[in-house]
C-alpha cells in the first residue's frame, strides 16, 4: 500500500508541475488545478509515511522520480532541453535514492 500511495503522490505531483508550466504561460485558471494536485500529492505522500515508509526513502524517491519524469515530459510536451549532462545528473540522483533504499532495508 505504501508504494501505491508513493506512486500516486509522484504521478499527481508531476501532473501539477506540468500544469504549472501551462498556467505560467497565460492560463491562470489552471493554478487551481496545480494547487489541488499539490495538496493531493502531499496527502498521498503522508499516507505512504503512515503506512510505514521511512521519510528519507519516501521523500528521496518522490523527489527524484518527480524530477526525472517532469524533465522527460517537459522535453516532449514543451520542447525544453534535456541534455546528456542533465540525464547523467538525473541518473546520479536515482543511484543516490537507490542507495538510500538499500540502506534503509538494513
């Protein structure tokens, strides 16, 4: 259950962040969608914590996955840059989160 809640938090946060990009470009009514997405994301993240997921792992996975998915999606949706160096940085963050996950298991 904790991983389902964490995946939900990630998905809703990414939708909120991508919507923020659209809202910032002149569609101000979408700020309400952004706010709802962020509230739902935090509630889902809190649910993952309530179900026993360690905070460092939950936040690390949430942040890293959010950055990676948002960067990839914004490349395709908004034609924003996603350079090799940026992809390498995302990879390093993901390795760090994996190490935190492994460390939390001991």
